[in-house]
């Protein structure tokens, strides 16, 4: 979602709240309003009647439930339309070419991400030896969970707006610890009930220090007399301080989906194994198979599997510790490099 959105007062009586976005004056766009059983479209010069323009707008498939709809008059612009859904959240419709470029950029970053993981994991292990409840100690625990569970990071704005949770907005009620077993249960994106189970005795013991009351933020640190909660911005800043800006918390989901797809494909028969692997990724990440395939699995891994090839690219299999890449991760890194 664009980060430079700045709202201002309405510019048209009876029309939605307008804004400027990345230097674009949205007052020059096309506005949609209900007209009988259909829609009326109005630009700066008046009502839009041109059938070609209306056909382009219809092809954008803007959901009827969206309100405050703004449409870019430029058919080649990256941002094609924006509006608010039924919950009042801003939603954006982009040009397919922009979406393709973003997907290419995201998957291209996975090579750098894989190269940086050993350094990150080594530092995380070191930071987990920091004083209990210190800032770096808590951040290291959060990255450990990200690296294992590939959970969404979450934000306060989404929690307040629709009640969904992510790693940074979990509280005591969302975690149950039973010995080495940790169960995270919380409302995820689109209201989906998420349940994530991890088994790791040292991690469970560490989280027991953070596990407070039902409403107490899970990830908080102590600084002098004060206790502060950690945000997604804090988590990303920690990651980038170790390995640079190629790393973000979101990338863990893409890397995790890609590696899990490769691992799952090894466990099933060749016939239908791509579908089974994609479904395993969707279940793990809490997405539909179509979203998992398009957004969280590197295309080269899918192409490799669809050619009925094994993801087993190395002849030697050294034993690696938790500070470096696993066998499957190394195979995936070779494949996407």
C-alpha cells in the first residue's frame, strides 16, 4: 500500500474525501456514484459518457461495495483506482504491469534474503543470550518465531480497524505454553482463525517470561522503570540493523512459503505433487492456494516441480546447525540464484 497518503477536505460537494498521493492530485480523477441500478462517473469536466472510458472502468472490476471510489483517468498509470471497503479500509487497484513488476522485485529479493539468513540467525542466537526482558532479547525471540512460523507481523491500525492480529499485536490470551509446546491462537487476516503450534523447549521457557495477563502485550521489553511494547517498525529496524535493507519481516513469509513448497513436494507422489505442495503452503500461511501460489512461492520452484524435476541439486549433504541454511533451503537458494 502506498505510504505517502495525505488526506484533506472534500473538494466536491457530495463526493468522497479526496487526497493527494505520491504527488498526484486526485481531484483530477474520475469519481463514481450510484445512479439507479448502475453507476455514474464524473470527471473534472463533467459526466463521463465516452463508451471506451466506461468500458475501461468496468474492466477494473471495482467491487460494488466500495465507497469513496476514485479512478485514474490515465489507463497506463500504476495506480488505477482506490476506494473504501465495507469496513472503511482504503483499497487500491493497480495496473497489471505494476503488479507484475512488484512480484518480480519481491521474488528477486529472495536470493539476497537467503544469503543474509546465516548472518541473521547467528546474531539472533547471540541476542537470545542478552539479559531477559531486554529489547534485543525480545526482538531475537520475535525473529525466531518469524523464522519458524512465518506469521504475519500485524499492526495496531489493523487490530483497531478489524480486530485482526499478528506477531506484534499478540497478547497473553493468544499463547498457551505446555512444556516445550507453544500454541498461538488468534484472529488472522480476513477474520480467519489461526492456530500455530511450535515445539522448542528453550523458546517456550523464554516466552514464559513474557507470558502475562490476557490483555498484556506479549512482546514488550523493560528499560529502566518502564515497560515498552514492540511494533512492526521496531522489528524491521532490528532486522535491517543486522543485514541491511534487503531484509524485512514480510520476506519471511515468501521465503517460508517457497521452502515449504519444495519440502512438501519431496514427500508426495509425482502425480499431483505441485497441487499438494501448494495446498501445504496455503495451510501453513493461512492463505488460499491461489494466493499462496501467486504471492508466496517463487515461480522458479513451481516451474521446476511442474517439469517433474527433483529439488535435490547438491551431491554433498553436510550437517548444518541452526545458524545456517537447512538442506532444503540450500537447494532452493541454488535453484532461484
